[in-house]
C-alpha cells in the first residue's frame, strides 16, 4: 500500500505506487499528471487539533 504524499506542484495529497528506478524514482500525481521525483515528495503535515 502506498503512503499518502503531497505534490509539490499542485499541493494536493495523493497515494501512488513508486515508479522508475535509480535516480529517476518517483510518482505520477493523479491531479496535475506531473512526475514528482522521490526526493521532492513531502509527507502531509498532521492535522492540528
């Protein structure tokens, strides 16, 4: 199961399986359709109560 991620382009959360290999590892955002390199992904911030 993929963990939730935040796209650095559109800032929306999504879950996706990692694609690519080596330095070209990352995810494809289902919202903006852009490739998000693994090192540019950020886990969503926890909701403040």
